[in-house]
């Protein structure tokens, strides 16, 4: 796969994931600790993110670097419950709420 194809998929996926999370470029920048102008440059292809920036973006968008680059799962096809797929497409606020609820539910799983 050419670098141009990877760069194009990164731009497309970065915008799509940011919009699915209903984040502005400024909000994503704040979450990733990257300037909003840099987010804009990454989305328009004016600049390519460093590896450090890719990690920060993936973490801020609750995805993997492979998810940002549009690559297939390295480990092959994995069955994912549809509820988790729906959750992954939620806004950042809903994802934060789901994380808190899940953490609380799992905390109650301690042996009695």
C-alpha cells in the first residue's frame, strides 16, 4: 500500500471518527493535547502526524492507530457484539458515561 493511500485514509478516518464523537477540532486537540491547528493540518493533509501524535489521536478518539489508518485487524477477524459497535460510534460524552457505568459494574464483580 502506498504512502499516499495511507495518508488519504488517515485524513478520511480522522474526520469521520472526530465527527462520530461529535468533537470539534479544538475539542479533539484539547483531548489529545495537540493544537487545533495541527488537527486541521492533519485532516487536510497539509501535515502528517508524528508517531507520538498518532498515539495521542488514537487515545483521544478511543480507537487504535490501525483504526485511524484504516487497516484490518492484525489478529484476524474478531467477533464483536453489535452493542459494542454501536457504542464505538457514540459521542465522546456517551463514551465517557459508558466507561463510568462499565467500570462501576465491573467493580461489583469482586468475589464475595
